[in-house]
């Protein structure tokens, strides 16, 4: 298993997996479907509906109205996990108290406890010039507010570092609906705050590449083939 030599963590194991390929859609209720709708329809929606649209469209509320079309579900107010593109269970992670999977292609994360999905949400990873690397990492340390060492105007709330050498972390920042960061993994405010406390007990975090991009395969296949095995 590949390990980034200069990004090792000193904490106890809870895993983060960052993968490069899209996950297979979760099994959904037979009457749940999705369609495209104009962004102007946002004015008729409540806060819970807006939150779901942020997840489905990988964009924060401020950027939803800037999208030409929005992905909208046929049913609202279901269990949030019902809408997740991430697998509800990952048997390979059943022995791990905590794990996070970040799918760079789908721009989404899933948080797991003993192999069971407990939360999911959108991300914005590195743009074309600053791509977030797939690989195996650990959560190193966190900070309520972190100022970037590259540019002191970049303020990163609810920050959790996973590679000190490159200054990469998960944190709250704008989500425009596409990869736009300088390598970090951006999260919605609610997700960043949740992760900050969820991982605050000293659990570690790993990322691993599920598949070779030149030979596509489904992430669910990788999850059952051993690609998520720790070690």
C-alpha cells in the first residue's frame, strides 16, 4: 500500500480515503428520481431543501443561483443518506471506528463509522493546476481558523490538516460547483464544523486511489476488492 512519506500522521487510526473515480449511485426508493430545473426556483424552497440542493449540485447556497440548471429530486425531506451517491455500507471498513472517503471525480465525501455511512456532502478539490492528489493520508492536526502560509488573505475555518508537507487540509470555503481549490478539500460550513468535532478525538485519516484512471472501474468494486484495506 502506497504511503506518502512526508505526510505521516502521529494519531490513532480512523481513515480517510480520497479516490479518483466516480462512485456507483446508491439504491434509491423506486419513486425517487431527479430532474433539471431553473435556478430561479430557489426562492420557493425552504432551508432544508436548499441544503439538499447544495449537496446534490456540489455548490454552496451563494453559488446555486449562478448555475444554469439545478439537479432537483422528485421527493423532498427523506433521510439525507437516501440521496447519497456513496455506498451505505463498506464491509472493508467495518473494523475501522471512523473513516472518510472523498471521491474526487464525483466531488463528494462520505464519513463512515465501522463501515456504515453516517454523513455525506459535497466538496471542491484542487483545480486543474492544483489537483488534489489521490493517496493515503492521515489527519494530523486541526485549527478553528487557519491562515494560509501561501497567501495570508486565505482564511480557512474549521481546518483539519492531512498533509503538512504540502499544507493540505479539509476546511470550510466557497463551493462553486466544480474543483476550484489550490489542493485542499473544501467543505460546506456545516460539514466542516461536523468533521472538525467528529475527528477531534485524535483519529487518523487515510486516502487511497481506488482505480487506475486509464482503466476505469467502479468505486464500489474497489471497495470490495481490497483497495480500502488498511496497511
